[in-house]
C-alpha cells in the first residue's frame, strides 16, 4: 500500500474546491491545473501576476515548478505538459516564453511531451498548465 | 506481461465508438470521459439525468465512481480529475456540488489534483469528467 | 534511476517549441498532441494531409502510431486517447473513421479509454490526438 500525498506549496493560494495543487503516489506525480496567480498573501484574493501573457506564463510555470519541487521532482521528471490558451494568436509568443524559460532552467535534451489547445478560462486568465511526472 | 482489461459497468451505456469506459493495466486505471447519462435502459438512447448542472454533475461523478469500483479502486486512488464545463458561470455551482459530493463520500484529506477548462460538448451536456487513478 | 527518453520519429516535423513528440520513462509512454501533418519534407513547412476530417484523422492516428512504435509500444498498450475536435458536428464522422482504423489494425477487444472535447485549434486543423500508454 503506497500512500497518496497532497502537494501544497506554502506559497500557493487555496484551491477553489476540494482538490490538491498536486498529488504523489509511488513514482507518479500529478500537478493540477495552474494559472498565473501570485504567491498567496493574507487577505488578498487570488491575483494574477499581471494582465500579459508573458507575466502569466512565467508565473504559471513557476507555480508548476513549486509543486514538482514539493514532491521531490524536477522538470526533468515531467512526461507531459498540457497548455491551455484562450487565444490562438498567443501560440507563437507562448512558445518563445516557454523556450526561454526552459533554456534558463538548463533543461536536458529530452523535454516532456506537450499538448496545447484553446479553451475558455476564467476572466482575466490567459493560460493554464498542468503536468504529469514520473519520478525515479 | 500485464494484461490491459476493459472496465465496463453493466449500468453504462454503450460507448459511441471503439473505446472503453475505463481500462486498467497493472496499477494504472484510466476512466474515459463520463457525462451525466442515466444507467442504460433497453431501447432508450443515452439520456442525461436532467437538464441542470446539479443533476448532470452528480450523475457524472456516479458514473466515474462505478468505473473505479469495477476496477477495484476508490476515489482515494484517484490522482487527477479533469472537469470539462461548457460555461464559465457554472464554476462556482459545480465546485459546491463537487465539494458536497466528496464530503458525503468521506474522502480523505488528500484529494486528487484537478484541472477545469471550458470547452464545447454535445448539445444538452453541461459537464464531462475523466480521471486517472493509481492503485495499491 | 530510469532514463526518460525522447521519441522522435524521423518522419515527424520538428515541434514548434522545446517539447518532444513522445517520451518514455520506465513503462510509461506519453504521446504529445499530434495533428494531421504529413511526414516532414525538407524545405516544406508542416502541411496537413488534406483539408478534410478523414484525411486529417487518418494521418493523425498514423502519427500517434509512429511514436508508439518508436517507443516499442503498440495500440494495445494505450490506456487513454484524448481527441480534440473543433466542431461538434464532426463527432459521428470521426467515430466512423476511428472505428474503421482500429478494425483495420485488428485491435484487441479492450481498447483504450477516450475523452473527446471541442476546442479551438490552429487554422486549418480539425483534429488533435494525444495518448498515454503503459507498456509491459
């Protein structure tokens, strides 16, 4: 019997329902859909890092990374990254930000698989990302 | 060699194509996208539990649970729940129904990760949910 | 420590950002979102197999299969297939093409789970598919 553990970085805002920002069981780690919310601050509702795709993409990736780290994983363990955008015209810019982020992280040559689709998101949010990692 | 087995609760309507409502292989269990269809009845086409978000959400969760049980799993084994809604204005109501459902199920303190996005669904359907579980 | 390896069939077009068409680690294989692009040809930008749902669905399935094969897997190892369509009216036609494809492949009686939702995709693309496989 392997325990499932919730991964809840102290910096993260409280989820809007009964779910965890991440869970880990055995060697599988699942990151819930992250958006570009700034670290939680007492008395402040969840607040995006800014109105731009750049600000939100970088904050979203940082939020995913914090959950990976909470579970003892790194980007190198990530198998799949799901990117949800609201606007097809954001694809090229998101890719440029994404590439620069992972170059700065020194990611090895075999990055994760990825799917990007265009959906609706709550007002003011331009991007959401979730991830599946396999550790060990 | 581990066999992959199809999980097909007797209550479920026949999938509209060659796929299974769920599959299990080793300790991984994947639930296909479930909607709020009532249990199958001979001669009746797949029929939603009702037109409201509440009726469809509760039936959808019951349909996911039936597949988990068919595979010997429970909600506690679920790592990831993907919720697809058609209307951003349904988020708060879905969360309230979702929370009440899992409270009634007595879910442990480490629930699954979750991603919610807003997409198109077939006419009359307001919610679809799939899930990934890791057993053992 | 199990290595994560990138799966990059020689026929595939270069991804538009730092991600892999597929990755494998241990017994988990993840296929990135595939679309109906023809095999790569030098000097030609990524080009869909045709404008129709049929052409794109068959090419997309072939592209998924090539990645599975690159990782030593087959359709029988696939647990989950995610289908993204742009038009709800394409559902029945996609299912017919999908069924015929898998009948021709001689798929065993326990096919994968599946979720189909309707989203936005880049201009000219009608379908995207990704897949999760568990080997062994």
